[in-house]
C-alpha cells in the first residue's frame, strides 16, 4: 500500500499489519534497535520504521545505504510524538534495490547549488519534494480557479512565427543544418526551404492566440511552457518557464486586475489548506516569515499605483539604487522589491507604464505617453504578473505596430480581430515558477522547476 492511504484513513490502519514500499531517507542504528525514515513519495512526511534485532536480517539492514528501496511489513502503531503520530514496527523487511556509499546525497544538509548539478536525484530530498508537490497542487488550483469561473482552457502553440513581446528574445527553430544552410540570392539563409517554409521560433507567450480565442469564448486561459532567449542570469529568469495567461473579452484592465487579485488570494488559500506539511516545512527551513506573509495577503485589498506615482515614491525614498530612478526607465528588480516590500509592504499593481518600454499590443492611454498596462509586484519575488488592456482600435494598433517597427503583413490575423467585431479586452501572464517561489519562499527559480534551463546552463 501507499503512505497516502494511511494518512487519509489513519484510524483504519492503526494496530493493523500492513506492508508498504519506499526508500530509506534516513537511518540510525544502535546495537539492538534501528530507526529508518521511509518514504514512498506519496506524502511529504516520512514514516518511521522501527527495527528490532529479532529480525533475521537486522545485521544486513544496518549496512544498507541511503536511498535503498525496501518492502516492509509490520504493525502500525500510534506514538506520543506530536511530529510523528504513527510508526511501523517492522516484522519483515525485504531489500528491493540496494544503494551504496556513492549515492550523491549523503549529508543531511547539502547546498541547493550542489543539488542543481543532480536534477535527476534531487527530488529525493525534503526541500525538492516539498517544492514539486506544491508545484503540482498549484497547477491544479489554477485550473480550478478558472474552470470554476467558466473559463475555457486553450493550448497555445509552442512553435510560432511571431514575437509577441517584440523583445527579440526568441529561440529559433529550424530543420536546416545551419553549417550548410540553403542560401537565397542575397546569400542569406533561405527559410522557405525549412520544414515550415518560414522562419519559426519557440513561443515567448501564448497571448496572441489567447486573444483569438477570447474573441470567440469571452473568457479563456492558456497554461503552458514558454521560452525566452534573454541573457538574464538572475535568480528569477529561466529560458524555459511556464506561464498561465487568462484573456478576457469585454473587460478593461481594472476588471482584469480584479481577476488577478482574486486568483492570487485563491492560490494562497489553496496551498495553505492543501499543502500544510509543505508550507510548515518552508516556514521552518526556508523563510520564517512565509506563513505570516501569506496570511496577511489573504484578506488584503491589493494596492494599485500608477507608474508615474511609483517613480515619484521611489525618488522620494532617496535610496542609493544601482539603477538610478527616472521616468521612462523600466523598473528593475531592486525597484520592484522596494515598492512591494518597503513602500507598500504587500502585493502592489503598478499601472500605466510609458508606452516606449512596453509591448506594441497595449492600449494607449489618452495622455499619448502611457499604456493601460499593469504589473503585479510582490515581496521577495518582484514581478509576478504582467498584463494589459489590448489595443482594440484598428488604426491605433497599426500606428503602434509602425512605431515598433513591426512588419504589418505578418500580423494580418491579429488585425482581423480588430476588423471583425473588435471589443475591449484584457489579459495577463502569471509566471508559474515565480508563483511557486512566492508561495514557498524559495529564492532561486532553478529550485522550483524540475529541469532548469537558464543562461549558459542546464545539468540534464
Ligand atoms: O511580463 P511578460 O513578459 O508578459 C507577457 O508575456 C504577456 N504576453 C502576458 C500576457 O499579457 N498574456 O511575462 C509575464 C510573466 C512575468 O510577469 C513573469 O512572472 C514571467 O511571466 N516571466 C518569467 N519567468 C521566468 N523567467 C523568465 N525569463 C520570465 N519572463 C517573464
Ligand atoms: Mg513583464
């Protein structure tokens, strides 16, 4: 049986003979008795298995190494230990698979940096087990949130031709051998000879397709992997990350921020209720302000300030930032964190950014200088969400595309949405890994995605 069955229905199994499998997570032996912390991964906590020297293979078991796999039969009994409500008194232990002293995670406390070099094994540690269990639950919570509200789940394509964000940070996909490519008359690579007959990339965002579907279903969301070839070697940037992108028709950016705010509260509430063991662990081992921080957000109304006000407040703060504060600049992590940690002390929406630092599709405000954009900044992480109202006016959109140097021919489908029944619509993207960081207190994106791909590195 599995540990989760016991946890779910403890009373049914107490004082009964049971058999289960798992891996040795810790072990200590005295001459006459042994204690093995066993886990099959189906719950976060380990099960303590007590071995007496009466077992035929007691001496052999002493020699087993961490991560050996066992099948144990015995009596499940209650204990007086609050942390470990039950234990298994073994009467038979079979070794299913030996491990040895070369198992790379021997010490209790190994650095996370070291763990990143062994992504295939690190999920066997408490920290990563807690992270990936919570990550799984969080994905489910997000689907729940949108499904309960009638949103349609759309799968946006991974291979695409358009640079949604216009930042030129695309991974190109090609079937040509670039050492011996087909060349055109100008001596340039001829992508019409490619598998797709044109230049193609991995998507940076599912937004443009999300808009297509929002203008058919009203309320939709995408949730999938996205890719950025940005040279940002930071604890918050990955080249491959997951993004959840709702898109809502007949909604302006204020309506959209309301959805985002409710979604964040739902996520927090969900993990506090459904990931108790993991959250307790993170609060004890990773960030002792975590629970307090999350509890506080659960009922709070999120602050909303304009970019212009944010710049004013950052200037007034008189802090010696690495990047000096000036209207027109893109906010850096240091500014984002200062705003949400010192100025607001909680999540804050910064709205109405200068048009020149934002993407072409954002709706221009009446002032001609700013766009109806919003970012949600949160303590410890910085930017968690980026979103906007979309430019729904055909002429304005064409103008913005021209200003951004886009090839309008390539965006005719996108313009169709403005030709045939255009409506006010808005959406946003939640960085899924950043959400996991926010909810666990983990400080590096490499520790919340199973196989991190970041600038210049991935281990396997
Ligand atoms: O702000 P971004 O670039 O917005 C978009 O892509 C929009 N098209 C979304 C939309 O409106 N539908 O990205 C959205 C979020 C960011 O706020 C951040 O949380 C995350 O995605 N993100 C990254 N996460 C990890 N690594 C990276 N390199 C990231 N780039 C963005
Ligand atoms: Mg952004």
